[in-house]
């Protein structure tokens, strides 16, 4: 059994599998699910972090760096 771990949203009681894992599960007939529930406060923080990752905020006077530049330091 191989293991894949990801965070997912629950919409109307349905776990939404992220697109990058959907193809892996097309031919799988059975999966084992373990659920770690997060409080609503953590969900809001998760949503904010996702939004910032997708749409970074520019701050005047501060130069943004790429992931590669960050790891070089």
C-alpha cells in the first residue's frame, strides 16, 4: 500500500481531492481515509495562507525574492 498525504476541503460533506492526486486515484478501487479535523479558526488561517500563496502581497520598499534566492541564503 502506498501513501499519499494532502490537505483537502470538505464541501457539502464531500472531500475534494486536489487535482494533482486525482489521476493517481482513477484506477484505485479502495482507499483508506484518516481524517484530522481542524477547527474553524485553523481553516480560516489555511484559507488565508492559500490565498497569499496564490496572490502574494507586494509591500512598498521590500523586494520580493524567489524560492531559489531564499534557499541560497
